[in-house]
């Protein structure tokens, strides 16, 4: 069963989008952030099976931005698979995460270089192993764009889990002592699919909550989280549009 068959069937019944294949795609999850995206000027809503997503003009590129329906690896992987089958080859996962390190604050930005595979989907794509890895080139573009804009960030490893309500103090201590930066629900699976399909997949995260032995500090609706997502959205657009051979934007 291949996702290209799904795309072909949608085309047969008149659901093929009228837009050309975009230069890349940004996957979003946060509702408040998505409302901000929908209010953007100059964005063009897609049609066909991409209805509800937007094409965002950036330099000479058109980049698809869409909200993944829900959270977690299975839904994110299905969405990614169909976008790859449509022909897109560069992706940025724009998500929120729990901060594991005591020095972290809500709103901090973390570029995820690797992710611990504590979810199920990745094991159907690549051989068993502890980590899945982001696309080095696209990840470096994200870092370059952040530095150009003078935005502070950290690089790190994330713990990807399917069971956020079963995170334990023992696991927190273990991953914190190993220097793991964040916990979330999609990155390792998306990295595995990217590797299997031969596309560029990277992930930029904003801290939305903080975990400690004593408490769970939830700030999902904070201004700091939303501002962090807005910052990395602009960075993701630039990273996708950046010329791979020169590290410059088109026209520079």
C-alpha cells in the first residue's frame, strides 16, 4: 500500500490541487498559531485535497503551510507521506515541546537534530535503533536563518513518545542526565519517514511547558509560546527557500 495510490485516486475524482508542487512544506499543530497563519495577508488557500492549507509566497518560492489534524506520530506520518507522494521534497516540522532541562524557559527555541524513538511508527520505516536524525543540510539552514535574524536558539535531542500522560519521573531524570532537551510526539517518526523516502525533514520546536520532579508547568496558551512559533515560522520559510549550493536566498 503506497501513498501515491491515494494521490492518484484523489486526482481521478477531481480532488487534485490546481497549484504546482510547492518548494517545501511546513507542518503545524498549534491552534492559536494556526489562527495567526490564517489571518496572514497574501496567502493563497489551496483547493482539492489540500483545501484548508495555504501557499505562502517567500522570495521566488511558494511554500505550503498546513495544520496537521491532531497530534502524534501516526497522523503526522500519514500527512507527510501524502505530501511526499504529491512531490514535495523539503519539510520543516514546526511544533511545541516540553522542556526537560532546568535552564529552559517557555518560549525557548530548540532545533531538533535527533530524536529518541519512543514511538511506534518509525519502527515500520527504518531498522531498530535509539535515534532518528533530521536532515543535516536543512537543519543547518534553519540555524543559519536564526543567526541571520539574531534569534537565540539551542540545538538538541528530543524524546518522542506516543504516551505523554505516561511520562515518569524516572524517565525525566534519565533523559535529563543524558542531556536530552525536549519531549514531544512527532519528530523521530517524521525523521524516519524522511530518511526512508529520501526527502529533507527537519524540526524546530518551541518550549510550551516545563517538566520537573515537583511539578508540570503548563504554558500552552502563553504569549511566549506563540511568539516563539511566529519567529521560527519566518525562519522555516527562509530555510526552505534558501539555495542549497550558496546558502543564500534567491536574488541575493
